[in-house]
C-alpha cells in the first residue's frame, strides 16, 4: 500500500503567489515502512505484564505479579556491595567485561551449585541478564523455525513468548498435581520429535507444583534414550519453606550431556539486579556465549562485581531464612483464607515453597471475564488461560502470595470474595 502525504508546510505561501526567496513547496509521495517481522506479529504481549500495569495503583492488593516482597530486599547489604565494587575497583567495575561473566561471580555461583549437590566449576557457567535471557540465548542456539518444543501444561508465559519468537511450535505435555507425566512425555517425544523439553520442576510458575524425584529420574532417562535437550528452569528452588529438597534433573544419570540448568538471583536477592546464569555442556554453553555477544556483549559489569561481593560477604543464609519464613506465613494466610474467598466447589494447592498457588473455580466461572469486576474492588489475580498451550482451563487462576503481608492478604481475600460473588458462576 502506498500512502501520499502532503508535506507542504502550513505556513508556505500559496503556489499562485510565490515569494521570490522561499523554497518551492514540496509535494512528495511516501511509502510506509515495511511491516514488522511475522514472529513479532504472531506473538502476543504478556497478559501478566499487562495486568501488572493495570494494578500498579497502591490501593490494589495484587496476587497477580510474581513480585518478591520489597521490604525484604537486603538493600543495606547490596548498597555496601555496590559501594565496595565502585570504591575498590572502579576501573574494572565500570569497564566493558568478558561475555562469559565475572570470574569471581562464576566461581561463587559454581560453589553454591556444588554445595547443593551438582558439581560445577566456574567454566561451566555463563552469567546472563536474568534467567529470562538464558531462555532467549538457548532459543537462538538450539531452535530452527518450525522446531517442536515440549512444555508443561500450563507453562511459564514468557518462555512461551521466547519459543514463539523463535518460530518454534510449543506442544504441551499433560500432567497432574505433581507435574508432567513421564509416560505421556515419552509418547509425545516419539510422535513429535522435539528438539527440547522446557520445564520448571520446583514450585512451578504458574502452578506452584513440584515434580517428584522419580519423575525427574524418568525425564532424564527419556531425554537420554530419545535424544533431546532438557531445559530445567529453577528460579524458585531455594524458596523451599517445608519438606525435603528434590535433586535437580541435571543430577540424574543420562542428564549430564543434555541438560541445561537456569538459575537466577531474582527471587533470592533482588530481581532488579537482572542477574542469572546458565549451566550447560561445553558446546552448547559456547553457542550461548556467541548468542550473548550479539545480544548485549555482556551483563552489567558493576552489577556482577557487586553481586560477587555480596555473595561472598553477606549472610545470604540468614537472608534466605527470613524470606522463607515470611513467605510461609504469607502462603498460610492465602491458602487458609481461600475457602472463604472462592466460590464453593473451588480447588487449590498448598505448595511447599516458591511464590504461587493455583486455584480452579467451579465450572461456569471464567477468570478472564471476571477480572475487570474483581479489579474494580482493588484486588487482582492472573487468569490461568494464557498459560495454556492447548485448550485452556478458563476456571483457573494464579495467585502469588509473596508481595503482601498477611493482614493485606486477608483484606485482599475479602475483596476477592466480594468480587467473585458479584460475578457469579
Ligand atoms: N523462569 C521462570 C519460571 C520465571 O518465573 C521467571 C520470572 N518470573 C523467569 C524465568 C525470569 O526470571 P529472571 O529473568 O528475573 O531471572
């Protein structure tokens, strides 16, 4: 389509009476710029980020965003770490730096992974700008347009966005309250010939569920037998406030040469740092380094230096204990109040950690349609439907319990109850 624009300045003299000194009026034909790439046109904006924009009013009790409790950020410890980085080594901290990441930060992170049962050296890691960037780098390194990626149903939304932008086809693997079903996985692997399986095995976003050890072993075994990559995304594993930790899939036999573990400081320290890491077998890690060179050269040098200092000197164990205790109280406040707030016949889980509870309302409710009525009462949740790859469960919703203190949670639940009662089933 060609558009014609009249570029004549509004102050130009009329052509009938030209001024001898003024330039002649210009009439130009212009064409619109080319359309956006198809991959962008076919990928929607994240409904979670859109809802976050709607609920930014301070009076809203938001169960929507996965926003860590801001009053628990160790701002004094981080201020000291940034001051140290800038005072002691400003020339290094403010300079360009290697794409792989700050060597001290990588060593420190590797030590923490080894301490949690996965022997790791700094050379196994690539520092990323949030674990979200790890997902994008993996898509660049591993996916051709049209490739199949297997995902949990429901699945972390921004991962679906990454796969969609890569032109991949996300295929859901069914599961139950414990997560993905390994028998169904094997069947779908044989049928779809996927390149990779993406999953969040601990305190999953959006459901809060955790994959038991025997299923993790089975996932590693299926991946080894059929030859596919496993991307194990674990931003929430350290937020366990009850029960026993379950080993990473990366720890099981068969997983060594095909599992990528993504980690993040977002939920344990602060999301604004935008610091994550990727642990991958050598060839794939090098491919991700290449992709990162093109994406952003490297993650912020000063942020990495401050984080390395913070992890070395701060009492992270004490900080995590405080966060876990607060989150357990908040989980209890939310879960114990859901019986009153949700319509009769609703169901929900009680996760042993993380940030999210998943609830399902009785048939007849549509949580997407109900949201505007509920938000008018100054409370918000995320409807479950956008997290589904296949036919969505429109009665489902994700509720985050971490952002508000228990008393605010109880007030939010009273508002939610009134809002849902007004909507009806
Ligand atoms: N993976 C999952 C499952 C998440 O829930 C999130 C954040 N909500 C991320 C990755 C991205 O986290 P970040 O980039 O802050 O590390």
